[in-house]
C-alpha cells in the first residue's frame, strides 16, 4: 500500500506537513498524478526536504527544483536543479528557458506577493499543461505589515502588498462565458485554503466548452 502524503511529509521532515498541514488539501488535487509519468516543478527548495517528499509521492515524475541558490545537493536521477531568481521577469524568463512543460508547479519561494504573481502569470501560461495544477504557498506574507522601508524577508525587499490585489477578479475569468471578462490564462478553478492558493488550468475540452455562445445572451 502506498504511503499517504501526510506520512511521506512527516517521514521527510517537511514543514508542508508538520507545520502547515497541507495534507488537508493537496491530495484532493494531486492524488490523480501519483502513478503518472510527468514533469513537475517546485520553486524554493530550501534544504531539499520537500523534494524528497515529491520524489516518493510521485515515483514516476521528473522533478525540477528551482532556487535562487544553486541546490546541487538536491539532484538525483529524477531531480533536475535550476538556479533561478523569481524576483524579476528576466530571472523568470531564464527559469522558463530551462523548464519543460509540467503538470504540476508549486511556488514555495520568496513569499513576496509581487514575485508570486509574476511567477504565476508566466509559468501558468507558458509551462503548465492544460489540466495542470499550480499552487502558491505561504500567502501569509500578504498579511505581514511593512515594518520599515528597509525591511527584508528571505533577502528581498518587503512591500506589504497582498497577493489578493493581483489575483483580482478571477471569479469573472472562470465564468467568462457569461461575464465577458476574457480568461487569458485559461483558469478552470481557484481554491483558497489555509496559507495557499490552488489554481487549476482548463483542459482543452473546457476551453472549447467555455468558448461557445452563451444561450441567455439576450438577458445581458
């Protein structure tokens, strides 16, 4: 019998489980991938504990570990390391150049809202397959107050801006058949959970379904 996400998280000593308890949400979106051969990417890998979790949880996946510091110690037969900086568009473009299409991308990087949104917008569009899942972790940073102009978190300037300011009217985007708000990223659904946002990308079938003419257009 396969070990659960919770069991593997404890075994690999990752705070995804022992502190955040993301096991309450993630398996609902990720269990379908367990026995699939696919690519995934984690941004921000710290001491590689979460990479060990993903390696066991997805036994047939190729895992791309992205960090601003070169994490060669994370490398293995199925783990490829990319040294990249998500704090600016040039850095994100360099990550994209080295990253193949993925079915799952998770951002556990700087926790700075501006970085999270830039990374999401670029990678969700350019490196996430249709039907894929994208997770933004540690949105708690959006609730921290700016202590002073020199305050930094994880080495980055902290501005106190919220990720929710950037996410905006996603509810209109996922209902573009009715709202006339263009869903430029093909977002299928968005789930707000404790300290994370989970976004699913539309399948090709959904894209076709949502591009049809709205049957009650006369009422708009």
